[in-house]
C-alpha cells in the first residue's frame, strides 16, 4: 500500500469529568484515496475519534499525524486545511443566510481572493448538484440538500480528506442516498480520501475498509468481507448485518451451496442465477 | 377507540398569500386495536395527517371522528383535553420536549395536565419507566444528564404515562443505532399487543412497516396513494418504486431475483424466512429436474 | 406564526430601489428623518408626500402589501391626530360639540404631525421592504468600519447579526414543534388566567433554551472546523458597490432639502 495519509499511534483520550477512557490506545492508518468506514454503536468512541482528527480535542497520550504534520495546538490550523468535516445535524452547520453565502464562509475564513472565491462557490455547488439553489435560504431546503451544501462548503476548500461524522443519520432514505451518491462521485473524480463515521452498515459495506469501535477500543479492522464474516458478533456490538449477508447465511443454512457471504444483492443474484441455470 | 378521517383536506394559512394545500381527500379508518403504518416521502403530507389524529389541526374540509367526538371545519372545538389524553403522540426526536428538573416530574407532566393526582402520576411514572426499559433510579436524575437514547426513552415514558388508548409514533427510531432501533420498535409492538392499544406509526422505514403493521397507508403529494395489508401493498412493488419510495429489502430482492432468473416465486414474501424457503424450493426443484 | 408579520418583511422585486447599495439607503433614510423636520407648511409637506410616494412607486412594492403591513401602525397615526386635535387650544375655534372644542391650530398640527409620522414610517418600512436583512447587516458593517480603530468589534457584531437572522426561521419552526408536542401532552397555551399562562410557557421555554445552546455549541464547532478564527485576514464574498443610481438618489434628496429650506415659512 501507499504511504499513510493519516497515522494514529496509541491514541488515548478521556473527557475531563469522566473516569473511563473515551478512546483507549487506538492505532491505525488511513491511506490516500480510500474510503474508510468507522462503525460502532452510539457511545463507542467513534465521534470522539472524529473530533480528535479535526483537532477539536487533542490526544492525552499517543500521536496523530496528518499528511506528515504531527497534530498539535500549534499545527491544528494547518491540518484543518487538509481535512473537511460534515457533521450530523444539517441545521447546526449552516452558517450563511443563503446557499452561496454558506459555501463562501469557509473560503472567507481562509482569506481566498474574491474572484477565485466566486469561481469556487459556483464549481462546488455544481459538483453537489445544488446550482439551482444559489440564493435559497436554509429553511427552504431538505435535510439532504443542506448536507450537500455542507459538502460543497468542504470541497470548495480543496481538502485531501473529507470526514462524514454521522452525516446521514438524521436524513430520510432519499436524502441519505443523495448524500452518499455525492460522496461517491467526489471520491471517484477527485480521488478524495473519505472517512465515514456511521452506524449504518449498508453505508459501511460500500467502503474499502472498516474499523469497528467498541467501548473506546478498536475492536476489529478489515475489508467489508472480513468484517461481515463476524456475523452475530456484530449484532452483539449493537450493530447489524447487511441484508445480502444475512440472506446468504440463511440460504446456506437451508442447504444451498453458496460459496461465500455476499455483500451486494447483485452478486448474490448472480450466484443464484449461475447455479440455477446450471441445473 | 376508533379514529376515522373522512375526506379530510387541510390548507395551511388560509386567506393569506402563503396559503398551501397540504393534504386533500384523505380517508383513513383506524379501528380500535389496529397497527397502522403511514408511509411517504418528506412533504407527502404524512405529518399533517398525524396532527389530525388528536385535533392539533382542524380539517379545512371533511371531518375527523375521534371516538365519539366529531371534528369539523365549522365548529370551534372546546375541551380537547380528553382527546389529547386518549390519543398520545410521540413526536420525532421527542427528547427535545423534556424540560423538568427530574425525570419523574417530566413523566408526570402529561398525566397531571389531565387531572391525575400527583400520587397516581408518580405511580404511573414508575410503571412507565419500567416499560421503556430503564431502571427506577433514573427517576430522580435530571433528564439533561442522560444519554441521547435514554432521553428518548424518558420522553416516550412521558406519553405512555398518559395511558392513551391510541399511540401515534412519528419516526420514533430516527437517529438511533441498529440495536436501539430494534429495542424501541419491539417495545411498542409488545405494548400494542399487551395493552390492546391502537398504534399509528409514521415512518420512512418500509422494513418496520412490513414487519409490524397490519394496515399500511401510502401517502403521496398530499393524497392517499394506496392502502391495504402489507401483502397487498408489496405484491405490486413497481408502483412504489416509481414514486421513488423504497420497498422492504426482502421484496426488493425477490423482484431482482425474479427478473434476473426469469422466474416467478409462488407468493410475495415479506420475511427473510419466507423468502429463503421459496428460494431454496426453486433451487432444489431445479436440481431435481 | 412568522407569516402573519408582514410589516417590514422583505418583498423581492427588480427595482432601482432594490438594487441600490444598502449603505446609501441607510444614509438616505437617516437624512430623510432629519429633513422631514424642515417642513412646516402645506407646500413643504406636500413636497415630502410626493417624494415619499415617488419612492414607493420606484420600488415596485405592491401598495396592497404596504397597506396590510401598515394597518396596525395606522392606528397610532390616527391616535396622534386625535391627540393634537383635542389637546391643542390655539387659534380660532372651528367646531364645538358638547365638551369637544376643536381649534384651527389643533387641526393644522394634528394633520401635519401625524402626516410627518406617517411618512417616516413609510420610508423606514420601505428600507426593510426592499433590502434583505443580510444586506442591511453588510451595509451597517461597512458604515461602522471606521469604529474598528477604536477597537469596536464591528465584524463580530455583523456576524452575530447575520447568524441570528439565519436562525430566526429555524427557531420559529422549533417553537412550533415543541408547542405542539407539549399541547399533545395536555399543556394549554391559549386559555386560563394570566398567572397560569405564564406558568404554561415554561415547558416551551426550557426546551427552546436547551436546544438553542446545543445549536450554538455545534455551530461554533462547525465554524471552527471550517477555519473561522475571527475577523482578521478574512475576505468577503458579498460585495457592496456604489453605483450611479446611488449618487443620483443623493442628488435628488439634496435638491429636495434645498427646496424645502427655500419654501418653509
């Protein structure tokens, strides 16, 4: 694999008043251009992890390196340029009074020159398919649309990494699909590194790699195939198994000769088709 | 208690430049003991329908029967408290409505508004906190010191303590993780059975609708697009897909498979078990011949 | 709830007034408030009225809109008229009926002062009718900029205003939602004696406070993660541009003041 873009080494963290560690000795790497899903039940430490990556908190022990820069209070504004965050609540991250003003907010903060700014606002809104809403006010937008504007605000700053901190959890199914589709396109066209923090296993199954968090510890790390072999273990962690995996498992129990657990419905149908037509 | 919406229309802000038609010609019957799911996109009118179920909104056309009460556009309604007590609504993100110093006081708020004595309300609070699966110690805590999931349960307990005959749920599991989602829905389903409640579930989740409901109403653009049992609704999923609505995973998979293998399963499957049995049967038949 | 408040609400349209620089509108309004006091006879008041209605015509805001918006304020204007009518006891007696006596000066003063009041309201509401709140904020920020030298936090103030503007509709929706949720739990916001009603507000206010704090906290985090570190080194996306029309409007107001000075008695 290539050089890691983000390195976490023995990271521990706890919130002031609490006795238990919110994060306990976490180490893993994030590589350029990959989609990494961090999953875990509510309170497993996955959101704390996101806050650490963005320098909203700093590790008590251990170190985080982003693009070669060691993350600390001195370098935090440097590393923030490399990482864009999309948060959970669509309303509470919309700063501007209109769509275009909101996208411009980040650019203004970074002192981008006006002509460049106008161009970047237009481009990024095109990218998330919100160009026709330029002067719309936030309370006239759906949750999914607001999240896409938030994504536009992030990509306008051209970061290397985009972190989705439960960005789809408050959306309806249609909004969720819109947002994920947008992120997939960004990854394809800009080779962006995507870190999605989620408890939606369907979302995670589309990632390149999954990190499973439990009680502040890194429980398991692997490809979706590897992770979903865990099966009932995942349910015990308060998570779920994606539908195709569940289905192939029951089919195997009922005596069908399936070669493995499938992660997508298409693959499973394909396999059924092959064995059906062989008969 | 039976509820019945008859040709209900609702317009927001009548006689202003901002007038907007939200629902029209909506007729839905909810006989006592039904588990009804109302499904539709954001903006399909389902939350407007919901607010008619306990007279938070008064129809601008048509009428709503709630038990013996009749809500019509003309009559100004007095004394709606009785209706509000008998039809409890758990709104989306109900934890946002918590306000008291202690969990116990918050749960007692509803019952005491309806004239229940403090002593009786406290008794109900203890019962309700158990029903939502929280320990009794939590009663003396401040609701704002709890975790998100616990707050949600406390808010639900506040509605349960009103001892309604009908319980209306607006996306009760939004934002919860898979385990929390399942626990909350299973709890409502068991309450529905043991207490003989009517339950109305407003949701995006086709999975929950097909798993728990006996009747489903699909809303689209302010109108009832379709109603029936889950079997009836999902036996022709193409229409739903055309509206951009989901269908349950099981139904979707069956459709995909039938298309690809060019076969028809003998029935519309709603559970994983039915589906796998059917698939196994088809595949084995294949081997036999 | 908000839709009932039409007074001063921005009405989108394509007009000279809409396209004017908010700074010039703010300054012009201020100057207008001053020169209104120059008028003291029929001719000068007439000129002011013509000017005001000319501006309204230019703005292309439908009269109907202005009328419905002004209705509540109109009562105040009429009250002012009567106040002067009854309380001024100067000049010839025009009319006597029972205990009511109306003097010439009373009528004159009543009409002039309520007219003055009326024109002021019209012009200031024209500002908000044709300028979005955010434009007003930008205009203010730019006009107050010199105060930066004396360490007055102009940028922070403007940001605060624009964020409040952004969140007003969100909070309205939230209020409506919580009100409904508590009503469903048997709360009664609309009837009962005052003391009861004040108490009934608590289940509404506390959740609103709690959620506003939470919003503020999350917003601060979001702003920080998008690189906000205060006003220094920031560029601006929205730009104000002074045009020919702004200069023309100033010229017109200057001419009006000159004529007023010449014609007043």
